[in-house]
DNA sequence: GCCGGGCGTCAGGATCCCGTCAAGACCACC
DNA sequence: GGTGGTCTTGACGGGATCCTGACGCCCGGC
């Protein structure tokens, strides 16, 4: 179980209470580390408790970053009790919405209920473009409906990019998460594997539409690229 | 969708709003008719909205009467906001708990969230392919109608794969659920038993159609594989 | 015009991984 | 004590995958 909240005191209280209730708890204090923690293969939480008021990212952004691939329940905490906030979070993929201050016994009951119901339907965990589809839960890529085989390295690289649609992912960031911290300088690995991914996914690998290079910086995945220039 | 409430005015308001939102609505005004309506084969609601304050039965009794067989989500309405009431209802099998008075937009969002998670489809206990059938409840496998004997280990492995059709199941995941966490590195177990399963199930074990290997990652069961080449 | 950095491409060889087979260990039952 | 079935373990060959270095291209700076 991953608990995301910026208030150290509440984080501590939640950690203690949830551990006492028999849950395995990992915490994060901002949106970036939350997404990193959730994606860490070792942790792979079964449930996420997410505070909406985070210092770096809006809570709904974290939710959006989580939902493409995370199929477990997400319970949102928030100090804001407006109906529109609740509707927004629930429709963005949250499974429950609890306003602060909350009763701990109630939160525990809601977590039990969320876990009991099990995982979200797997169909949602897809990133779809006009030309190919990446199913992050099933680890499957289809181009024009035809399944395409990716090697482990290709998959690790692609999923890292696809989980951040539109965002520039630095080369160091990519190298670190795919090959490990010791390979931060091997930028040629990226060149080789990006080329392979483009060969397998892009309609015209020589003129990539979805997997863009930002020279000197990194790479960027675009879900809805502008149409090719003629 | 079945709406249970004794207040005619609220019942009417809910019926109108929910119908406008595209739901199929049936109503009941007390616990007995609610249980009867829910059980009526024709209706068989996908979701139940249940008021706890009913004239004849306690709401929790209705919940208890529903839960043994009803697998869809139950959203509880109640005028009582005590934490203990909420905990009791949630632990009795409710999926969400909304206190009156409530905001209609919020209720709708919560209903959508409850429905989105899918009706926890208890997984059709039968997985059928063109060539063999796996009965998860009866622990029985038939190939072309002929029963096939599987060893306990083979069965554990197969059921783990078959429960996730189309999804890539990691080797660590498989090893952990079949042999236990201490065996996460014994990938040769998988090789041996996958070979045995293929010998017993695949029409051509040398060219598997249903039990696919994803090198370096895991295995994938395909329910509807493309026809064999040549 | 020259130069260097960054990128895409290609191909070859080392390495890892998988399928296969078979022999031994273990267990339950007879 | 014997027997059959099941599970482990090791070894081997073939193939896929990964790493690596070399080359040419583009572009901006000098």
C-alpha cells in the first residue's frame, strides 16, 4: 500500500495505524516520488492513498499518471469537500474520496471495502494512439491491431516514455530506470533502442511522429502528434 | 439499477435523475420488496442503492440478505453519519456510504466509480479455447472433449496463466504464486512445467499457440490465438 | 570552409535465455 | 520393501537478445 501525503505528521499517523492494521506501507511526500514508488517493480502497491494537495504536482495529475497502468484501487484524501472536486477526482479514476479531517476507523473500513472489491477493470490500462496501442497492464503492444513483440529492454524503455505522455524524459532519467544508475553516461544505448522502437512502432521510422528526440536533453512521447507534413 | 428508499419524494427524485443519467432504474420502498426485486431474474440489477432507514427491515439486514449472492456494488445511503455506522455498513459488504443530505452530482460520480470497477465478475469459472477447456471451479481440463490429468504443480501454473488471459504474467509472479517467495530465481522450474503443459494441451507443442513465451519477462496465455501459419 | 558534438544506422560477436532430456530424490500407497 | 507418480536438479544446443564500435549525417560555432 502506498500512502502519498505532504504532511509529515499525518503521514506518520497513517503509517503507524495502517501497519497496525496489517498493511504493508510505503510512503511518499510528493507526486513525483509517488509515481516513481508506484512504478518501482519491487513495490507495486495493491492500493494507493492519495492526498490531492501536494507541493509539486496537482493530485489529479498524479492520478492521471497512475491510471493508465495502475489497476488497483486509489482512495483520495482531500481537505476540499466541494462536490465538484469530488466528482472530478472520482471521474478521473479514484475509487473513493475522503475529506479531511476524517475518522481513522472510517478510512480503514473504506480501504477494506476498496481492497475487497479487487482491481479495476484491465481495459482501462491502455495508452492509445492513432497508430498503435500500449497496454501497460498486459504488457502488450499492438500496431494496427497486430500484436508486436518487444524485448525486455525495449519494453522497459517504452513504458517509461508512455507513462509520461507529452513530458520530456531526460536521458539520465531513462538510462537510470532502464539500465540502472551505473549507466547514466551510455547515451548510445538510447539511440540504439529508440531506433528499434521506432522501427517496430512508427509508421515511418525515419520521420518519427510519436517518439521524438530532444537533442541533448532526452526523448518525448506524444500521444496525439500533429499530422505528418505531406 | 435498484433504488431502495422509503421516502417517496427522494425515490422519485432519484428515479428521475438516474434515468436522465442513462441508468435503468427499478425502485423499492422497503426491505422485503427490495430483496424480492433484486432476486427477480428479470431485473437482476447491476448496482443497488440502499437506504439504511427502512420501515420493515434494518438496512444491514437487507445488505446481509443481498450479499451472499449479489456480486455487484451496493451504495448505502443513510441519514446517520456516525463513524461506527459507516464502518458497520462497509464491513457488512457495502461498497460506498453516502450520508444524507447528499449532493446529487457526487452521488452520480460515486455510482459511476462503483460501476467502473466492473461487477467483480467472479470470473467465468470456465475458460474455453478452440482446442481445450479449463474449468477453474472443477479443476478439470479437457482437450477436444477428453479429460486430461494434470499434476498439482501443473494445475497451479496453468490456472495462474488462464486467470489472466492475454496478460503477460512475469516469471517472478508465477514462481511466487506457485512455489512461494523463496523460489523467485528458479526460472528453470517454469521451463520444465511449461513444456509439460504444452505437451498435454497444445496441438503442436513445438509451436505453441496458446501458451506463449516472452523471453526475459514471462509467459502469456492467449484464449483466441491467430491461426497457425502454413 | 573546417571542426566537433550529438544523433541515427548497421553489423558482428559475447552473453543470456529458453526448450529439451534424463537421472536422481522424494513421497504415498500398496 | 516395492512401485508408480511427482518434483527437483543439472547439462546441453540453438536461438534470441544485448552490448559495442564504426560510420555517415546534420547542425552550430569558429
